């Protein structure tokens, strides 16, 4: 609960700092605020309960997820160093919006009332629409922002429609009312079901699960890379946990009902995400499609929905965030060093010869790709292992087989950058700011650490 | 049994019906003799030119946004005021109620005011936004030359 | 106990030093570190073996994961099976490290190479020393990754990089099976620790459906890693890697991990005769297929690669007839002679200035004597001539096969005939006759340095006498291997009474032995008649016709795979990427990118159109989902309401 307050205030502060402070010293302030938020989160530790008149729930597992969110935001800020130096960038606004969006994300993982979920979702989404279009001189970015906004509003509409039906059926916005009503209404049940499906669909759109994924590639490509990373990690984590809360508290008695269509969505996401990624040449599009397939994997833990699923999902989110942020971070550095036609190149061949240009970055890229592909001794392996085990526990073996097969397919495109980075080249060395360097080191080190000793993180949840 | 919303519905139906009725009566009674002069758009006597679909200055939009901000503020202020003045609540809590509610509203207004200050500081309220952009263009002509000429013919 | 933890630690340290210090460590220190790490590991294995007493030792370093319902330790299990595998891995591994010090000395990525080799060794040790299936899987994936890195080692060449990727992805497809096997075990046994799983497995009946499913899934993993039909095509392609890699990974150690896995899970397999029968036939088919393709290959490494595929087939054949220890026996002897052959081939290639085509060789016998003699030892060993090692292990397998199924035995003998033929063909064409290469190559011909010939000699000795660890019963000499391994199969004996019962009489055994020797000798004579004079050289690619062409082109299996699997998937992906994504979406995005040339009105139209169609797709998706989900129930609810 405290970080919500901290970030609300610090976002405003950030805006005004932008008026008075030098552009380059904004990032340290931003990191400072985020660290304060991170620290304030632990004030709630061991004080579970409902807050704000039963609007938000705080418990240790929720605090951990919030910690994941804030930590991911810190990492994203870390890789943003030197990215907003040119005259047309307004880092104060970007960082402020990031903090506001974070507020939305924090609300989304702790809501107890569907209205709060809606408020959180909107705070998060509106911030992201703006961030997507923040590079005003990039036509692609502008288009992406409008597209994202239109489709996002559409999804929000569907979501709200679902919430209305939920209210109509149960007479309450409290998420726990789903269960109390599910068993005894006949007429209301139809609305309850429809509401459930629409709420699910509205949220599935936000984590870009197929067939609601169409915006993903365009938006990831159009948005400035830092914000693509933000989108890929924080939004995904927040929404999947919102879905999990709903699945676990409102709709768990209806498991038979929604799991039936969720597995189809999972299968579609895995197949469409992985298969489409294979021939992409734009790295951001590759990561966009990879994020679609990863969304499929994350949803597996909803299918599992056992005592361990929450922790599995938490582990998945953090390890996915670490790998994705380091992939985006490495890409950001190289692409801003490779200018084609006046813009940073986004083609996969920017990685050519990375190993000789900057070996550290190449190794970090290797680790991150291996983790995304789920190779052992990286945290990505365990995260996939956990969620697949969850699905297996419920007897969904066909989705398990599909998942493992698709992760084999994913190797194909995850190896492309690795292959490129070991090519010979005569291009010069790549310099990198020390902040993003250490951020990337942290990502890679944690990926390996959690790969070797997953229990460190997993036992927390 | 008609519920509360039923009354609303009845009002709406009655409203629509009344409007249609009046317009219908007028249509029956009035003479209808249109000519081009009559059909023209009335713009205070000026002749209209071009299409109405033109780009407006973006500043209208920003001003409109700020207006909306305070408009919406009022939407909250009215119901708040009616609850704030609730005598029973006031008595129940020995006045603490009013203090809390007052502080809350001050925070709310303060945040909005901050927004206004921010927009003001950023210069969004000035109709012509002053902007002096340094260009990276390196002119081969030294700056002193311009200065000299300016002074010479000043 | 400390020795056990040290076994994998040394290669890991070696990897870290050589890997992190890449470019900083002097070239003379690199091989010392790499080989030293491997040797120290071998010494630890030796010490661990000397301290070992009968019962398995479990060392749990730390809890890998411990949550309710899932408890896996980072644990090592030292028992007879892992000791044998460790001896092979670290022993042969050390020799190959030593060999690489000479072979790779001219390569610029020297340090990187040794780092990868040590990493491979580490993964392989994890694989065989791990105390549960997850540890095995970690090692399993680790060796796959190292194999990828080492095949693609000379990654300047795109073909090599593709071969590397092919190897990794094919392995990954096999791993699908392995992982599913692991999940099945976890769901049905609630644990992954070997001892607990095998203990619980005893409660199952022979032929239980779950066990069949588990064993089949695990075997799919083995197919991928150990290059069995239909997942074998990556192995010959993997020859793109440096020769020591081929020797270490693609002949001696990694490819046998599938066999290790089955021997390790022998209880489960014994419980599932159906799977065993399946394994036996797959193994046999692979043995024959590999052997026939090997008959006509002209690349010295490709011949050895197909021979490896074929020999792996024999091992699986042995496992399939429940002759687990015989399969493992063949793993050991095969490690000796195949590593020897590969390293010998490397020495030949080294001498030939990196030419691998045997049609350009010939008459090398006198030029590179040590290599030639050791190569001959390896060739005799693989052909199954007593008292060389290959004879003992292969004969043991075939004896068990005879007992199981006579047709299988006959086919096995056929494969054995072909093996002897293609190996001696390779030997004669390479070393006999006169030199057919260019003048330049002839000028360069030289024996390899000491660091390369020493491993050859050691391996030649091992290939010659390695079979003595397991004498056939008929000679009344001790079968040390069987005695040593016996505790491993304790559970198998308990669950299936037919395990390990030998019906074969001593006379019959002698006859079978004689037959197999006879077949080998005839085959060698045949090869000598055709190729022995060194005149008869395989023809150029274009002149190969008819049935021979089919075999020469490896039955067009690669092409078939491309058509059947890669093609459609590529097509779908191409469709998604290029038609849907590029043509439909990208085109519009691009046109927006070139927006300067477009009137804003047009862009607006396009934009709205596309987003509209996105939303249309979404809406269709929603509609379908709702109908799928609630169609029936909605209908019935409406009916109910109406009836009211």
C-alpha cells in the first residue's frame, strides 16, 4: 500500500523536478524514488489485511509480487540511461508516467474490488499509451500509440462490460462475491458466466494472449525500446497476477468452465507466438512474438491453480523480466550504435560480431536468450518447469507436449542473435554507460543465480 | 410496479414524445418555401468558405483539456459538499468528520492545482508558446559579423 | 565423500578460468589448465572408486527446490553405474583434452575451445553423477548446449552454424520426450530421486500402462541424444565440429547418455516389455541403416559418424533384450575404439592439410606409421575380431539377442558383416595403395606431434585389451563388469523373474562366437579383395547410380525431413511472417513510414482500416470463444427462462 502512495507523490515531484533540474540528473532521482518505493513496500510486511475500506488486499505474497514489479521498473530505468539525452526527449515526463503506471500495476496485483482493478488497469494503460507515442518524431511510434489506444479502449470496454455483468449477477464488486453467488443463482448465472468470460478477455488482451495479440508486434516495434521493455515486463506481470487473483478468488468454483477456453488460448498463444517469430527480422518484433508465447506459458499456472501456482507465477514473472530486460538492454545499446537511415537499426543483424565488439554484452545476450528459451541452469528453465508441472498436475498433457515442443521451436529464433553475435566483424568496440552495464550484469547474474539455486527465490513465495 | 428507473424511462419517453409532437405540429402549420439564400449557413452575415473540416490550433485542445479538468472537479465537489454539510455526521463525530473531509478535498484541489501550475510553468497556457530552439547548424558566418551589421544599421 | 563433489568441480573451475580469462591467459597455459582440470577429475574418480563399498552413496549438496509436492535436491549418487561412466568420461576425456592441445594449437579460439570442452565435461559428469532425473536432465541439456557450441565452434561458416543448430533442435525434440517422462514420473511417483522412484516402481506390475508411457517418453529423449531412428540425422552433420569434439562428444560420451539413462532406469524398463521390444527393433533398424549408409561414404569422418550411429543401434539392441550390462559393456569398449578411430582420423586430416575425402588419400601407411597402426587396432576392434575389445562386447549382445529372437540375431550379424566391410574399406582406401592427393598435400604429410600420438597409443592399448573386463562365461574366466554392476540390477531381478536368466548352452555360445568371427573375417577378406590393392577407389559423386545412389545419399532422409517437417513449419511461419505480418501489416506500417509521400487522409484511412481489421479479428475471436464456451449452456438457460 505504501509504494502506491510513494509513487503517486514522487510522480508529481518528478514532473516538477523536470522544470528545474538538468535533464541528465533526472535518472538518479527516478532511481532514488523507486528505491524509496521498494523500501516502503516492506513496511507492510507481515501486516496482512484489507486496506482502504476493503478495496485493496495486502499480504506477504502480494508484497513480493509488488517487489517484483518495482524491481523490474528499476531495471528498466537502469537500461534507459543515456537514452533520453537528445533535445526532443522529456525524461521527467517519461519517468513520472512510469511511476504513475507503476501505481496502476501495484493496484492491479492487490485489488480486492473490481472497481480498483479497473482503476489500476486504466492508470497503467493510459500511461502506456502516452509512453508508446512519446517519441513524437517517429511516425511508427505515433501510429503504434494510436493503434494501442484504440484497441486498448476496445478491450477496456469489453472488460467493463464484463464487470457490469458480474455486478448484475452478484450485486457486488468485491471479488470474493463471485464464489458466494456462483452456486445458487440460475438466472444470474448466465450473466455471471458471460461477465467472467468478458473480464478474462479484457485482461487477456493486455497480456497479448492470442487471438487478442494483434497489437503486440506493432506496438512493441513502434514504441521506444525502453518502453517496450516496460510493457513486456511490468504490464505482463501486473495483468497476469490480476488474472490470477480473479481466477483464484472469484472464479475458482467455475474452474471447469473457464479452463476449457483458457487452454485453447494458451495453445494458440504458444503456436502463433513461436511460429510467427521464426522469420521475423526485426528484433523488437521477435521479442514481441516471444512475449506472446511467454504469455501462453504464464497462463499455464492459471490452469494449474494449485497451492504452488502463485509462487510459480511469481518466479516466472521475475525470471522473464530479468531475461527480457537484459535482451532489450543489450539491443538498446547496440541499436543506438548502429544508425541506419537516421534511426537506430532494429534489424537482427545489429548483433553481428557483438562478441568481438563487446564480449560482456554478448555473454549477457547469450544468457538472456538461453533463459527465454528455457535451457537449464538459467532461471528460465525453472520457470517453465514449474508452470508445466502445474499443468501436468491437472492432467493437461497435450498442452504440456505442445509447450515443450514450442519451446524447441523457440530455440530457432532465440539462437539467431546468438549466432549473429559470434560472427566475425571489423566494426569497432561498443561503449556502454556504466549504469546500464551494471543493470545488465545484475540481470545476467540473477538469471544464473536463480538457475543454479532457484530455491532462493522460489521459497520466498 | 414501476421502479425508480422506470420513472426515468417514462420521463425520457415523454420528453422525446413532446419534442416530436411540437415539431410535428410546427411542420403541419408552417409554410415551406425554401430558396438558396435561406438554406445557406448563417455565419453572422458572412459568406462561408471552404469546408468545416479544418485542423484547429492544438492550443484549443490543451485549453479544453484544462477546462475539463476543473469541470470534472466540480462534479466531485457538489456531492462532496452535500455530504460535508451533513449535520448528523458532524454531530456524531464531534466535528472530526468535517476536518477529515475538508483535508481530503484540499488534497484533491491541491493536486489539481499542481497540474495547473505545471501546465502554466511549461508554458502551455501562453497562446504563443515561447520557444527558442538551439539548432545544431554551424554557420560558416561568424556570429560577430551579424552583430556588427545589426549595430551598424541600428 | 568429498571426492564426489570434487569430480564435477574441477572441470567447472577449468571452464571458469579459461572462459572468463579468454584472451588474457597465455596460449601455453590454456591446455594445461583444461587438461589438468580433466585429469584431476579423473584422479578424484579413482579415489572415489577406491573408497567405494557396495552400496550407493548419496551426497546432497543443497536443496534445489523444496516446495510442497516438489522436492528435488542437488544431489549426487555414486554407485557402480556412475563409477563406470565416470571412468569412461574423465578417462577418455583427459586423453582427448591432451590430444586437442596439439590438434587445436593453431586455432585462434584456443582458450574458448578448452573452456567449452571443460564445460562439456562438467555437464556430462552432472548427467551421470546426478542423483535424480532432474539432475540428469540438466546435464542432458548442458551437453546438448556444449555440443551446439562446439559444433558451431568454427562459426565463420554458415553451414557449420546450421549443423550446430540442427543438432541442438533435434536434441531438443528428443528432450520433449524426456521432459514429459520426468513430469509423468513426478505425477505418478511424487519424486524424482532415483532410489525412491525405483523403490516405488517395485509396486507396479509388469506391463503397467503408466510405466509404458514413462519408458516410451524417456526413450524418445534417448532417441534424440543417442541418434536413433528417426532422430539420427544430426549426428553425421555434427561432424562439422573439430575432430576432438567428434571423438569426445559425438562418439565416446554424449551420445551414449541415452544408454546410460535406460540402464539407470532399468527397473522401469524391465517392467515394460513392450518398450523393450520397441527399443530393440529401433536399435536394430538404426544399426542396419547406419551400416549401409556407412558403406558408401567418402568423408573419413562421415564414415565414422555413421558407424557410430550403427554401433549405438547395437547398444540399444542389447538394452532391448534386457542385456543392460552388455549394452553398457559396449558403451565402454566403443568409447575406447571409436575415440581412437576419430582421433586417428583427426591425425590423418591433420597430416592431409585438413582434407577429409578418402579418395584423395591412399598410401599413408608408411608416412604416418603410428597413426596407421593405432587406426588398424581400432578397425580390428570395431570389426569384432578376438581378442580385441569390440569382439567381447558385441558378441555378448548378439548372444543375448539370439536367445531373444533369431531373426533379430541374423539381422544383427548382417550389420556386423557390413561393419567389418566398411571399416576395412576405409582403412584400405586411406592407408594402402598410392597417394592420390595434390603435390602440396604430399609435401606436407607428417606424423602428428607427441601430444596427439600419446592418446592414440593409450587408446589403442585400451581398445586391444579393454574387452578383458568381461569374458564370456564359457571361458570360465571372471566377468568383472557383470559382477561389479550386479547390484544395479537388483530391482530388475525382483520385479521380473525372467530377468537375467540365461538359457544358452556353452556349446551354442561357442558356435555363435565362431559364427560372428567367421562373418567378420569373410567380410574383411571381401574388403581386401575389393580395396586391398589400393587400385579400386570409390568413384566421384556424379557417377554413383542406382540403388547405390540411394544409399550414398543417406536414403534421402534429410530431404524427406525437410519436405515433411521443416517445409510445412517453414511455410506456415513464412506465411505468418511474410504474408500476414509483412504483407498485410508491415506494408501498411511501412507506407506510414514513408508517410511523407502520402496525403494524411490516405494514411488515416489505412490506419483505421487495419486497426479495424485487428478489432474485427478480436471480436470474431471473442464470439467464437463465447459460443464455444457457453453456446450449449446459454441455449439451455434461455429455454429454461422461456419455460418459466
